């Protein structure tokens, strides 16, 4: 009898663990904002097995700018596993530069999945002095010549809308590419051309 009870207790513990780690957190906490589900597939830092950040500074919100990036390296990822690997490799590289975490606030994969970086509440390291005034979104891949897939572009727009709705991004935000904040090719010519047609895009060169 005792053995059966222990066995049942163990099964329960495993179920509760599964519920919290694999069920509850993903479906009801981390994948939501203001009580609503994200309108795209969303993966938390825990899910891509991020190391804890060592440099965390609160972002003053709402921010007036959204800065768009590509990675160049790593290349585009079109499966969850490949994108997880890309996230980990970026975090390792950015940590090696002394940035204390992955630089971007969020990253987007080719399938239109979002991967949590520093999130809505923390200052990123992605655009020099613009870091303090922006959310940095990285479209994983090399978008100098190739055009990002449509789901990636659609999700990026939705992610910005979520940021506006949850009070992280100003409703009158300005959208720029990384190269408008410093000397760089990022986010690549093909992607830069695309975002230049989006709402809120400004040609402005940011100087702080
Ligand atoms: Zn960039």
C-alpha cells in the first residue's frame, strides 16, 4: 500500500512538474502579455536555454524608437531547434564581448517565431547610444541580398504592435534600421528597403 502511494505521489510530482515547466508557463504566463496570448509562436529564454544575464538595466518606457537588425551570422533558421542554437550562439558571442547577455530585446526566425532576448523591460546592447531609447529586434539571417520570408516580416510587425499595446513602445514610435544609428551594413539592404515601406519608418539618422 505504501509503495503504491509513493508511486502515485511520484507520478503526481512528475505531472505537476510537467504542467508548470512544459504546460502552464508556456501557455499561460510567458506566452502572454496583458493577459492575451501573443499572436505568434513565442519562445522564452528558458526554452532556448539562455544563460542568466549578468548585465541588466531597466529600460525607460515607452521607448521612442524601434531598431531593426539582421544577424548576418548566424544564418537564417527555419526550425525551432536551429533557431534555439542561433540564440545560444549569439548569446555566447555577445557575452564574450562583455555585453552581459544577448544584445537584442527580441529575435525572429524564418517561420515567424519570436525568441525572447532581453525582453521589454531591459536595455539592450545593439545600437550604441540608441540602446537606451529603443527596442532592438533582430531578424535572424543575412538580409543583404535575400529577402526575409513573409512570416518573419509579418511577425516582426505584430511584435512591434504588441510592444505598443503593452506600453513598452510609444504609440508615436519611429522605426529605423541599425545603420541609421551607427556605421554598419545592418540590417542589410534587402531588409532595409522593406522596412522603409512600413508604418512609422523614418529616414532620420539618429544622433544622441
Ligand atoms: Zn544590427
